[in-house]
């Protein structure tokens, strides 16, 4: 059995070592394809793979067509919008993610970016503190919960909106449940996005919500660029020169935004929320273990397709 790790953005070397150990101990072969620049390289490598471990790498119908022996794809991470679930199901391929394994890393970056925003991108001018400010968490999954935990240390007042999460879970974490999306944006100085990119959420955060934010509002996006309606956000930022937007990945209109809203936007060059040795080790080894459990014992606890 061959397990292929295909990562355009590689794991830390120590994580690859950990993955290797899991796979070799199970008696399987490991192939690692890193930093590939052409899809053809992935199509070639996947041809005789029984299992595939990826990060944000695109696993579409073409990749699945090329992978005649493939039984499982594990997305080492949370969001699986990069995998064509319908095509995988049609090919009889199980798709899994590794929920929670990289969430602390992403949550820490939220604060790295929030502090940067309220300190005026470290430009030397007087900024403000997070202590005592209100924080709205848009979706209370694994990352959102870690964000709430860290916000407690900063002394922020935290509320969250998540129709899929019971109020009691938020209350236990010291977070005020919010049920109206407009209130989440209207009442919070900092809003942190943790919604997945789905048909429902694509372009769902734009002008109408962002203009509701209080004076000095900061929108932090460590989720996906697709959830933002960029034109709407830009319209809001044009009308309100107090608003700031910081995101872990460059938006489609990044150049335009950097020129027009200089000092009010910041974008990482490459998605780096989960780019820590710890997150790579956690998610990578979890993915390897899930592959082995599936191939050896048929365990599919983290399956996300039908
Ligand atoms: C995730 O969905 O787990 C994060 O966005 C991390 O993605 P990455 O593995 O591409 O860094």
C-alpha cells in the first residue's frame, strides 16, 4: 500500500518524520511530494497511491480520476473546501479531515493580527489595547473556542454566533451567545471569522455587516477569503476610514486594497494560520494515524463525505 503526502505548502520537517514513522510502522510505503508547481506532478504521483494526505491542495475530479487505486484522502487540517466531496463519493473514496489539530495555531494568529491592527500595523503611532474591548466570534468551532480561551487572557468581552452550537457550550466557555448576525457585527469592536467556505457562506460578509461595526472596528479573517464579499468590504472601508481588515491570505483585490487602504489592511503572503511545527505535527500525525486506521481496520470516524 502506498501513502502519498502531497503538500504544495510543506509540513515542518519534524512533522514529515512523524508521519513517516506512522506509515512505515504500519508496513506501508510513503511518498512525499512537496512544493509541486504543476498539477501534472500531483496527477503522476497519485496514480498508484492507496491513500493521500493533503493540506489546502486541490483534490478535484481530475485528481480523483487519475488515482485509480485511491481509497482515502485525509485533509490534514480543518477546512475541506479544497476536496471535491461529490467526486470522491462517486469514486468510492473516503474523505476525512483532522478537526481541532491545528486550531490553537490559527487562534494564536488571530491575536497576532488583532494586536497588529489596533497598534496601527506597528507604525509607531499611538494605538489601543484589546483589554476591555468586545470581541465577536463568528462561528464557535474548534478555532473559535480557542480564540475565546485566549481572549480571556487579554481581558476581552467575548460573544459568539453559531447556529450549530448550543448556547450552553458558549456559556460554559464564558462567552455570550448571540443569535442575530447583525448584533454580532454591531456590538463588537473586533470580529473574528471562523465560518467554513460553503455555498451558504461564500461572499456572506460584506457591506451590510461590516458597516454595522462600531468606530475603530477590526475584521480579522483567518478563515477563507471566499467568505468575504470583497467589493462590499471595500465600499464599507471607503465610507468608513476607521475600519481595518486583516486577513490570513491575500484577497483577490489585495493590490487594490493595499493601495487604497494603506495602513488599514494587512495580508499574509501565504495562508500561515496553521503553519507552525506544533500544528503540522498534530495534524500530520493525526492524518497518518487516520489513514492507517482506515486501511487496516476500516475506521472512518472523521469521514466528511457520504
Ligand atoms: C485549515 O483549514 O485547517 C487551515 O486553513 C489550514 O490550512 P493549511 O493546512 O493549508 O495551512
